[in-house]
């Protein structure tokens, strides 16, 4: 039995890198330095001239950067890669649908606020088409706790076996499919992996496989080839849901790309990270962590839906998601708190009930703390002993 000693804590900004990337800066720079055909670009020998009455000075790079800040939607639009396909009849059908139900788009965008900036940054970091950042619109309507009747869960709607294959841990106390950070990385890994393994990098086919399974898509491609037809996504005969899958995504992206064209107004999303991840290296309850971060327990739980039992446990995931403006407060309090957290390594012959008695905790609380459905334990297994102060406060 040994007391956990807090070793190190680091905060990881979920933005990854500033979304105002070299792509954005290049666009602003280009606008600031544009000259007409036949006009010579300015050289180091150019001298400033005296302005005439009412004449405005020329706009240069840094002036453009200050005067024309890029909003979040502007940045996302720069990453779109499939807008040349929005005139396809199957896409237009869904554009018409969303135009007829504009409130649904506004509602989904509101739910996406904590995550949209970060997901976009992860898509950008991998060099993927920006439209993929909108995939949770289609999968879950940006509901982090969404569950389908078929058993899919979370923002990215992973089935249990798929989540297991991608390393998303599931216990009684934690479900990685509901952990937005872990599931996002798994979803992007899956899309890239399928595209590389089966489709020579074709991300639209990979999206179809994400929805219907690679086996279904591959059979449809073989059937198309046997008919002498193209084997790209748009020519395949797939299940109805999969036939609509990419068109729905492109319809949403088309509206976001040019909302005025479709007579729709987009809610504003700040072009700054809304959330941050903080490494917590000892098991603590979300209730206690919320107090330490000075945020409401309800808000913290909403940002960490994967923690089913109300505990943040480094055995499952080392990171806790918090509002970006609460990161420093939580870090300061983690550095100054004595957690009293204890772990116990099971020895040969140990009994769970005896371990609970030895540490003066209930058998039920010991099971819950470690995600156990019964009393089966094994030698070498690490058990976390419930924090006595947490038990007292929750009692």
C-alpha cells in the first residue's frame, strides 16, 4: 500500500496550435500585398510619398492583420476541400431539407460550442478536409451522450467493438467512446486508416466505410466494377443511410460556406479555445475537481461525459477537460492540495472484502471506485482506495 504523491501536472491547450495558421496569415498577407497587372511590386528603394487630400494610405500586411481579423467560420471555410461537389442532386436535396429547418442547424451549432474549435484544429493538424470537422453534425447532432438503438455511443457514435479495436477503454466507471478528446482522435485515426488501407487516400469512400463498414463499401465497389461503372463514392449502390451520409455532410458544409446564399444566419463561435485539458495524476471525484477549478459540477460533468461514475481516474485517461478560463485555477489548486489518494497492489490470496475492511471503506464503494462488477481480482492488479474525504462529503 502506498500513498500517491503528485508528480507533475501539465495543462494541454486543446487548441493544439492556433487555428490562425500559416494558411490564414498567407491569405491576409496576399490581400495586403496585392498589386494590379503591370504594376511593379514595391522594392526596398521605394520611398513613401506625401498623401493628397482625402487620400487613404495603402494597406500593408500588418494593417490588414489588425483591421480584418478572421472569425472561426472564415478559418473553417479555408479548410473546405469538397465544395465543387455541392451541386450534386443528392447534396441539393439535403440543402433544401436544412433550409426548411434552419432551427436545427442553429441548435446543433450551440451544442458544438465547447468542441468545434478544438475538433477543427485536430482536423487541420492532420491535413484533412475541413468538412470532416462537421461530421458530428451528422453522427450525433453534437450530443456528447448520444446513444443509438444499435449501441453506438458518443459524439462520433462508435459501436462497442469498434471502440475496443481503437483502444477506447470501457469499464463500469468510464466509457472512452463518450470521452470527446479520446473519441475524436480515434475517429480521425479510423478515417485515415481506412482511406490508406482500402481506398488509396479517398476520404469520401472512407466516410462511407465509417458509416456502413469497409466490407459493405468494398462489395459495392466490386459490384460497380463488374458492371463497368466507376468505383468512386458517387457511383456506388449502398444502403440508403450511407447514400445520404456524404451528401448530408456536404449540405451542412455548403450552408456554412455561404450562409447568405441559403438565406441562413450562423451563430457566432469564438475563434479561441473554449476548453483545455489538464493532466490529473491522482484519482479524484469530479465534484471535488469542480470545486478546485471554481466551476459548477454540472458544467464539469458535461465536459467529461466519459466519466460515468463521477471520478477522474488516470488509470483510464490522464486528462480532465475544463473551461479554458478555469485551467490555471485548477492547476494552482492541484499543486497545493493534499489528495490523500491511496492505491493498493493486489497480492496472491487477497480478498476484495478484506481489502475494503483493511482500509475502512465499504465493499460497494471499493467496487465502484475501480469499475468492478463483482469481487474478482488478480495478483498484481492496482486498486484505488476511495478518498475518505470524498466519501464523507458525498455521504
